[in-house]
C-alpha cells in the first residue's frame, strides 16, 4: 500500500477536477445511510472542510460499512465526480474503502454534537479532531511561521536560550525547580539547609521564566536576535489567562532605543496578524462565526462591540496610538467609568498598575485604536529597564489590543553599569550571581532594547478563544499534566 499516493482534501477541493481517480485518507466525522447508499463526511486535518464520500453497498461490503463510524480512520479510493447535493462541488464515488485500525463507535467520546470546552479539555488527546481545535492549531502554525518569516526577512538571528537556568529574569520567584537530589533524603549543609552543591549542576536551578537576559548577551554580539521557546511559571493560578508552560517570542536589538523598539513591535504585530488573515482565511471565518455565537450567550455589558475579524482588521489597519503612562492615567482618572465608580479597580494616585479593564477602556472606548503606553513608573517595572532622566519612570512600553488588553511588554534596557547596579541593590538582586549580565555593561556596552510577546496570548487574540488553555495543544495548569 503506497500511503504517500493519497491526495489531501485541501488539494482536492482546490483542484476541483471531476472524472479523476483519487485516494483519500482521514477520519470520519459523520456517516448517514439508507439501504441504497451511505454518505461519509471525511476530514484529514488539511483544511476546515469535510469531503463527502459516496459508498454504494453493492460496491463496498456491508461488513466494511458497519465499521465506518464517527472517529474511524479510513482509506477511500474512487472517482471524483460532480456532486449531486449542495455544499460541495465534487464528491468521491468510492470503489474501495479500507478501515485503518480499530473503530469502537460506542466508546468514541467526540460525537457529532456540541461539546463543552471543559469536556474537550478532559479529552485533549482527541479534541484536535473537532473543527474548532483543528482550526485553532492550523492558525497557530501559520502565526509561528509568520514570526520566523518576519524576523528572517529583517535579518534577525534565532537564538535558542536555555530551558534550565540558575536565574529568575522576572524576579518573581515562582519557578519550577530542577533537581536530581533524593527528595526523601536530600543532603544537608552544616547549617541544615539543602546542599545543592551535591546536585547535578552543583547549584540551585529552575526552568526558565524568560530567555531575555541570555537574549541580551546574543544581541550584544549579533546585533539583532530573537528567541522563540517554552517558558515556565509556577504560579498557582486557575484563571483563563494563565498557563504554567507557555511559549515566548523575545527579540533583542543592539543600537535600538525605546522609539525603535515601539516601531518594531508595531510592524511585527501587524505583519503576523496580516499573514494569518491571508493564509488562515477559512479557519478565521469559521472562528469568527463561533465567536459571534459565544458573544450572544454573554450578558449585554460584557459583549465585545467588534467581531473577531473586525478586531484583527482593527489592529492591521490602524496606526497605533502612543501615549505616556502619565497621560493615560489622567485620561482614566477623568473617565466616566472611573468617576461613576464602574471600574473594579478605581484609578487614584500616580503609580497605580493598570488593569485589563483600564487598558481595554483606552483601546476600545477612548482612542478606538491599538495603544502603546510608555514611560511607566520605575517602582512597578523590572530592574533591567532603562531609567529616564526624571528619576521616576523607565523607558518601558506595553502594547494594548481590543478585547485582551496588554499583549506585548518591553523596554529599552539599562546599559549604564552604575545605574543598573544601584537598581539591583534597591531590589536585593545579587550582583555576584548576575556577574555575567553585568559584564556586558563593562565590555562594549551600547543602547539596546527588546520586548516579549506571549505566543498563546497572541493565538488567543487571533482565534477569539476565551480561555488560554484552548490555544495550546496540551495545557499545563495546576493539577493538570495528564497528556
């Protein structure tokens, strides 16, 4: 059997030629039969459309037809003919059908009916066979491809930064420890502490929370680099916005200042979303209809004013508004929702960290465009961000999108050794442990900048899914590492 001689459903639909022979392979979505004929809807994952196979019981043995049920994998050979029904231009008149592997119709959980998202998460090993999840992961692929294409065209180099590290780039302390020590009887020091000097790496190590710091080292040699890899946060959170394992895109650029950083991030986001609109058109149209149905089920005050495709075009067709944190805070403080106490988190003093509701108000109500906020208070940002001359703010920026709020965070990095060391002292960050990072400020330092984009947050925005667990194939969350 030559499996590689099959034609993908996507290619067959695009060719649209009748009176040719074809071999299709895929999974049965539905089968409906009468005593004269069976109609089988087949999908092979190559596109959103199913392809209809017409099976005559005089040609296909009844024993074979009995095994063809939802979830079964089959190989069908036949002639492509003009379709007699609506919904498709052509169909396959089967001359031979083979069931590949076992098929237990009664036990297959993904039946042709509406299933809850929670049920599908519990069956994550099969959920990609549904239209919704197949569409999501095809879109995810195109977004990932667009990321690499964009940076390749710009002359950036991909750097694979460590997954196991001894540093905590964010300073959050919520990391997954990596150890080979005997957890039942770990070695101890004279003071009674666990002796990590006897561990595999001879020191405490954890899974990375970010590739940024190592990315900076690479940028200060190759000028423009990006990382695209898994990151991990041991945050005990069960919200729709958090994962314990997720993917981050983090470009770092030498000879860039804060404005250069904003320009790159805006161009980058518009490029990859435009790529998805062009190359995932049918999947996004399907997800747009799905999102519209979801919106109908929400309370009126929680509904989005824009459909999914409208939100994507809103980002690609509008120049991003740039506004300082201080100006944005004044706008929010004087806004009707704040004055009428409709914000869950009221805006009061300068220095308040903005919440999603504030970010969405700026984008969706006030400016009606994507927004880049810059010059945040130093006290609420990380140690590595470049301090501004006012002594109160840093050259940080966040990009805000409709429906989701912050999607990108970045900054110009602090290249001045004395100011960086002083900031680390303020925050209690060990100079000895970060000697290698400080070395880059001693030898050939230069202004440089970068940003981070959580890939799942991007996929969530582009697909319109309400829960971030539904845009990664096998989500890792508290209590969940089954698949």
